[in-house]
C-alpha cells in the first residue's frame, strides 16, 4: 500500500463511501469560486462564530484560492521569520463554507480533486522558526537551550517537481495541511489539530482522496488552507514546502453518521486520524477509531480487527511539531472485501 496517493487518481471516487452515502449522490452540482477577493479576511481560528463566506449544496464543487501558511509575508531568503511573523497569526484559513442541511451528527465528505500552484512564478517557502519544530525547545517542550538559527528557503516548483536544490529534486505531492469543520462551541487556533480536524499536516490528504469530517455546528462550517507542495512524515522542522494554490474540492453531506474523529478514504485504503499529546496516544486514538470503523461498516468483530491490524495496519505520522500531534492508522481495502 502506497500511502502517499498518486497525483489526481479521481476515477475511484465513484465507488467511495461519499458517493454511496452522500446526499449529493455523486451529482456534479454547481461550481463555486472562493477567490482571495471573495474571502477578504482569512481566519486564524476555527470555530462557530466567524461570518460565512459561501453557502453551497451537497455535491457542489468549490475552487478555492489558498494562501501559504505565512500569508505571503516571507518573500526573500534573507528574511528573518521572527521579525516578520507574529505568533499565533499563522496558517490562514479560507471559509467558513456552509453546507445546506448539515447538522450535528452528520459528516462532511471533502473530495480533493486537484491542487495547482498559484502565481506567475510559483515558489514555495520552507524555513526554521524560532522555538518551533521537533528538534528544538518550544513553549510546550521547555528546555534551557538557545533556539536553533532561523533560516529561509525559497523553492521553485511546478506540477511535476519541487526543485529543492541543484542536487535534490523532489516529486510534487501536494496535500492540504488544514481541513476542518467547526467545533460545537470552542474556537480553536488554526495551528492546533483535534477531533474537529484542523492542522493535521497529513501527507495523504491530497488530490484523489476523500476526507470525512464530523459536523458539530449547523452548516458544518468548513475551513481549508495550509497547502503543502510536499512534506515528509512528521514535518520535522515544523514547516513543509508552503505555497499558495488553486485547490478544487467537491463537498458532500452524509446524514446520520456520528463519527468522533476525522477519517480518510483513498482508492486502496481507509484511514482513521487521531491528534493529541503524547504521540503514542494519538496513535491509540487512530487505531481505536479504525477498529470501530471496521466493526460498524465492514462487518468485523472488533477483537478480530484489533488482532488483524497488529499484522497489517499502517501508520502515517502527520506532524509532531504542532501543539498536538497527528497520526493516521490505515488498513488496505483489499482486506475489507
């Protein structure tokens, strides 16, 4: 099982849970645009109190203009991130997008169709930020060591490759770092993942996949942003290749599916997602939710699923740099038939 999905393999979606159970039923729906101008103010919290920017019907398509995680403020390699960026004003989100008929106990199904670099000369940004990352002291991992040096890397990219250096060319494997419905009552900063979704930084959440998000607020209130042109497991320095995109999604509504944590479906696997600290508890959440999914929808005895996953389960590390860490637990679909 290749857990980083191939670029734009969308044909399988007609056999997905989204098409089988969605209110839209696989219909094409209306195509909407959510441009920078229409968005206006980007959001740094995910919650039930911000003003909606778009109302759509189940099955509609939305073409979204996302900004990079720094809202375009880092423009040169000579920039010093701590002098330009202001925590926690990072990770700007598009939305909220309201979906007709969505209510608590439902699920929004978000099919990411494609992600294109945006701008006349697309470039991505990677950097080291003061007291941010997996191998340095932070506010939550307190040490007496001095912060690591701040560095900025501007990276050329296109729809095939990410040109890291003269020595290294990486494949273009885009994904959405932050995808979320609103919590029921809390407004949570866009850097923090939890059971609503949020900043999961999961490399599999890219074109050709469907993410299932629990609805806890009327309309679902969908937020999307933080696009990455590529990212390794863990996002170890705290920053992927951040870039602005034109991202196309189709959003459907599944009624009466009260899941607790986000889930993901690809052509050849299903995945449950957990986010918390410590990292091992995030893995526990992900595996527990995967077992519950297999029991509820695929007819497995939960103890049989538990033992089976010990033999064939796959784990994907989203990030271990954010306020909470993210883990995806997956099983190949060939074992679910």
